[in-house]
């Protein structure tokens, strides 16, 4: 395992926690905006947007190589 991989491995738990926090934060904001929202539907839609953002970052990273 190289040094870069070791560094990322040490951040894995923190990154996962941050991603969960982003989802939770956006669910809270959505709940404030739309009190009668369907939690499951909102979670699915927010996760789709988050996945799109990750996909965009991956594409940008590929272009930078």
C-alpha cells in the first residue's frame, strides 16, 4: 500500500461521516421547506443529486489526468 492509499484509508471514516452529514442536513432543509414531504422520496432524490455531483467530480478528475 503506497503512502497516498494509506492517507486516504485514514480518512475513510471521516469522509463517510461527512457524506452522511450532507444527506442529513439536506433532509432537514427540505423538511423545513416542505413540511408535508415524503421522507423516502426526498432521500432518494437528494441521493440522486449527490450521485450526480460525485459523477461530475469523477469526470473532472479524469480530465485533469
